[in-house]
């Protein structure tokens, strides 16, 4: 942005001007610096520091000291890289820029470590289960009459997949309205009751999964005489999912601006109508995240399902009669068998569980997305 201004005054206070008598032009660039754009200096400093630290640590760690641990090498390399990066950046930049770049390097390193751990888990699971995944019977048959040492061309995980879908589905149908209703009560209804309910929800969030299974086992199976079945397992999963959904939904509802509530009430709507038509639609994406967190907590649980339902080798689509298997239970018993063929089945079931959870999460986010341009 160019601005026109006269030249600065002379020592005696009289204004000065160029020889031709025209006013001087002072060019001032007041555009803010793009913080998200990496410059050549940023990239060159980072790459140079990484390469220099790699050479230095290799010389000292491997050649002089004679050490050979990979983890120690990576830790020392990273620390040396941070030191060189700070020194190189400080040569031509102020202290704030040095701190900003070091913080950026620290955050990026944490993201890389987490991403590497996740990718390693996924790749290892798929690699170990590929022998079972490449057989079509693995998806279409159950394990009735199939032993741990039988070939992979026999048996499958159909009964476990159906059981997981039914148990988690029943738990979602019950826990989702209970969790969101609890969150609405905590955030929208003032008074001492909301504080008590929040305390109970926070306490139940840290409830061990085995206690949820024992609670359902004592109350439903022993106390009320309900048969060990998929429904009992779904009740145990509901006990675990409800506080997770309630706590996450409460956080999302508190983010909704209070002005939206005031606007709805100012237009004459009741509190319930304002919550239903204004607050909940605004927090729809956050409520979907709460559901995802609850499903993630329940879908991989083994102990509550084992106590309340038990494992089976046959397909059972009736949640109210007979034991019902699930993918976590199938994985547990397959890996514990000690037979390589059965272990391959377990890893194959784990890969299927990962894919099913991923598809469920993507569908939930897709259905809860904000539809721009639609009324």
C-alpha cells in the first residue's frame, strides 16, 4: 500500500523536499505476514538442521561411542535437530520466530509419531490377517463344526459380524437418546439437579468395563432371570456408552452461542422448541462426534460381552435367545488358541472390525454434515 507524505523536517524544523520540489513518496507495505506460508528460509533451515543433526549423531552415536539402538539414535537425532534448528533460526530472526519454529517442530513431531503408530497398527493387522481375508468363506460362514487347526478354507466370522452389529445397534438405540437427553438437562435446566447429574456422569465415564458387565449380570441375569444373550450384552454396552455420549454432548451443547437461545425465546418459542429447533441442529456435527466416541468405546469391549452373553460358534440373529458372539470375542479366543491358523483368523477378524468401524464413522459424519444451500 503506497502513501504520500512529505520528507522529514530538517534540523531547524523546516520541512525539506527533493530537489525538484515535489513531495516525497514513502512506500509502506502494511499487509500482514502470512503465518501459514512456509518461506524458503523456513524450509532450508529445517532440512539443513535435520541433515546436519543426522550426520552429527551418526558420527558420535555409531562411530565414536559404538552404540546401535534405533530408539536412542532417533531421540538424540531429534534433540540435536532442535538445537541446530534453533541456532540457525536465531542467526537472522528474532526470539519470537525462534520459539514459534521450535514449537512448530515439536507439534509436527508429535503428529508424526501418532500417525506412524496408527499406520503401523493398521498395516500390521492387515498383513497378519491377509491369509484369512483372501478366502470368501471367511465372510460368509460361521465357525460351527470348525476347529482351530482346520484350514482357512473352512469357517468364517459371519456370526461374529452379525452379533457385533446387533449388540452395538441395540446399545446405540438406547444410549443415544439417553445421553443426549442427559446433556440437554445438564446444559438447559438450571438448578442443583444438573450439578448432581454431571457429577454422576463424570464418575460413570471412568467406570471399568468389567463393572458394567457385572452390573448387568447381577441385575438382569441373576435378579430378573434374563437369559444370557445378545440383549444382555447390549445392555452392558449401553451402560458404558451413555456417560460417554452425555459428557461429549454436553461439551458440544455448551459451545452453542447463547444468543441463539435468546433469539428463539424472544420470538415466542418455548424452551423445549428452542432446544429442539435451534440448539440441537446447531450442535448436530458435535453430537455426531459424541456418538462416534460412544461407539468407539463399546465396539471393542470384550469383558462385558463375555460375562453377559458368552461366545458361540454358530450364527444367531436373535438377541433374546442363546449366546451371541461378537468380533472382539472371536478375536480373543482365536488368538488365545495358540494355533497359527486360528491366529490368522483372529487378525482377519480384527481387520474386518477396523474396516467396519471406519465405515460407520464415515457414514455418521456424512449424515451429520452441514448441508450448505439447503433449507
